[in-house]
């Protein structure tokens, strides 16, 4: 008597991952007729793709929470030192030591570049989670999600490098104007270099991570691993963009 095989339909409806992002495709071909969710993996004694993404996200968010608290501490010190000064023994008047810094105009352009890079990074994240493309990858029909993600990651890398270059140009302009970062710097100049330098260092870390991601995505055999790499990197990038907007507003008001 011939064997009968039941065909299980693969869910192919389009789903927008949204800002929070859906984990790797909820229902995916498993080869055994299962629905591909984490319950199926748990029955096998393994961590499913969704659970793995949650763990990586939790780790990234924990690191970013510490970073944001650090930037918040810098902002509090910035405001606290605005009231510093000394008393003139002759006039008995309080003379403030804080002299606001005239921000180089290029910083406004840099801010726009970083916001644009955050947009390209978000598009890359959405591309890697595009369900129809992911299903094709699971069926062994190529890597359409990866092909559509790579160009946006490259665009993000270019814009990130452009931002750091713009920051270097801003520091050079201030140095030429006589506002170099040295032991004679006023508190406002000191904090300008400190805030922009620390943020630039964080963004350089993101750029290096992005370069590493671009170099290894093609070597990752599993779709969910590529999704996790792009997702975690995108959250870090967005956080650095948000931190810069906060710090830039702080410098502009100070």
C-alpha cells in the first residue's frame, strides 16, 4: 500500500518586524511537519531561535543601559560645572569660569548624517527579518534576505565613517581657533572634547563591529544567526544615535 504524505503549508504572509522587531520567523519549515516555533525546539531539549534572540537582546540592552547611565552622568557633571567660578579678592565679586563654546557648524551636518545612518541601519534590520525572503533561505533557495541587507549595512558603514571624520574636522577647527584640549582649557572646552570624544569612541566600536558583521555574515550558515547579528548591532547603533542627539542638545544649550 503506497505511503501517504501530508503537505504542511508554509506561512508566507508578509509581516513587518516593526521597531521592536519580531524574532526569527515564527513558523518555518522544519522538515518534519512541525510549526517551527520554540515549543518544537524545547521538546528537543534545545533553545529555539526566538529564545536565542531574546538572550542576545537582553545582553545588548544591559550593556546599553550602562552606557546610557554613563552619558547621563556626563550630562549631570556638565550642568554642575556651569556654576563653577571664583571670588575676585579686589571686587569681592563672583566670576564664573564657564564660557560657552561656539559649536562648529559642521556638527549640525554630522548630526544629520548620524540620523540618516540610523535610518539605513533600521532598513537593514527589517530586510534581514523579511519573512518571505527568510522562508526562501530556509527552503534552500538562496540568500535573498542577506543580499538585500548587505547594501544597507554598507551604507551605514559609510555614513558612520563620515560622522567620525566630521567630528575630527570639528576638533581641528576648534584647535586652529586656539581652543585646543590641554591643561589650560576652560571647563566648557574640556567638556566639549570629553563628551564628543567619548561618544566618537563608542561609535568607532560600532563601526568595527559593523565591519566584522559584514565580513562574517556570509559565513554564517544559519538564518537566525545572521538575524541576531544584525539585530543586536542595529540596537547598539540606534542607541549611539540617540545618545548623540542628547549630548549635542546639551552642548548647544551650554
